[in-house]
C-alpha cells in the first residue's frame, strides 16, 4: 500500500510540474516575442546633393552671341561667340547665388565689338532630382571694346550693366549636370563720346559641377 501511495504521489507531482511548465511556456514565448525589437524602418533617401543647402558649384558655358539690331547699337553686326566661367552656391533648395566672368564678340567687315562682363547674380530654381528649370538675373561691370574704322572709333570703356537668364540643368549624377542657358545682356558704354548699346542674347551649352 505504501508503495502504491508513493507511486500515486509521484505521478501527481509529475503531472502538476508538467501542467505548470506547459501553462508557463506560451506566456514565456509571448514575452520573448515581445522583447524582440521590430526591424528598423527603411530610412528615406537623402535629398539630391545638388539641392543641399550651401552646396557650392563651378560652371562653364560656350555658345553664340546674337547682337541687338538697334540703330544706336549693333545693327548689321553678325553673330559671334561667347563663353563664361563662374562659381556659385546653392543657398537653399530654390535659390543660388553666383559670380561669373565671360566674354562675347560680334563683327561685320572690319568692324568688331567685344564685351567682357564681370557679374554677380541670383537664380530661382524649380527643384527636381533630374531636370531643374530656372530663371536668373544679375548686375556687374561690362568691359567693352569697339573698333569701327568706317566711323573712326577705336576705343574702350567700362560701364555698369545687367542680365536676365533662362535655363535648364539636366543632372547626370548628384555632382554634375549638363546645362542649357539663354542670357540677355544690357550695357551701354561710351566710345569717343558716343553711347553704343552692346546688348544681345548669348545662347550656350555648358556644365555645372558641385564641389
């Protein structure tokens, strides 16, 4: 009898331990599952480098100059060449400041005019990762030289002028873009006491490279 009672007690003890273990296991597994941190959410892609605040850049253009047809300007002059080089900074996603130095020329027969603008300006940009249109404007000094043997003019002058521009940047990667730009220059230097408008369009292709 004692042996049977011991066996019964041992059986009841094992059943109780097993039941307790089985009852605790789901809770423990649940707690362990709760302690596992969820996978981190995917971070958003960083903004394009060319749109980062304070991003500096270098740019250069080559193109054509189409002179004005004003009676007090360059009427009859043929189109010539143009170029410019400059540096700028993206001070906000929609605005950049820049300075540039360049030159444009035109001629007709022995007559020739050349102008070298040194300018400072702003660009307002429509932000986009790939294609960014913009408008710009600026002011500066225009160093001009005119040779017109038929008029007896061979003189140079420096005057204050300005420009307005329209363009598009096509970004090849976050650091480099191809650029198309049209820019109209206004300046009226004086040669031999005669005011001459050296206005006109420059239409050019170039690159913009972020530092």
